C-alpha cells in the first residue's frame, strides 16, 4: 500500500491522535505537532509483543535511519511510552508501548 493510500492516524485512532498532538505541544515540538495531523499508518510493528502498538508512518527501508535521525521522547497520558523516530524533521515511526488499545 502506498503512503498516500494509507489511513490517517487521526481517522483510525482519533483519541490517540489528540493525545499525540497534546504531547507534542507540551514538548514544544511545533513543527512535528503540525505534521502530526497528516500522519498515516503505513504499517504496524511486526514484533508481535502484546504491549506494543507501534507503527510506521513511512515505508520501511531496512537500513539504519542515519545522521538525520533523532528520537523524541514524549510524556504520554498513560503509564507507558511514546517515542517518535524523526528523520530530517519527518516522523517516520511512532513507538506506542504499554497503552490500552488505541482508539
């Protein structure tokens, strides 16, 4: 499935989308916050762990992200983790751990 045909995060999980937006606002990540409204679910994490609901927002390359990569650790409103992989200013992976089912 192409990225342009992948479902928008805000349509698939409106509650989570609002939580992500608020966490980015609290972290002062203005550029990422704006782009979060356009994120698409390209592929779910294939790890199979029951505590993981992470997903790719860009096609996987199979290679390390490289020098333009940074992790953005956010304070989620649940007792778990919310970490973004950002490459050259673009969110490419959303790590969602230890959260009730996304909604």
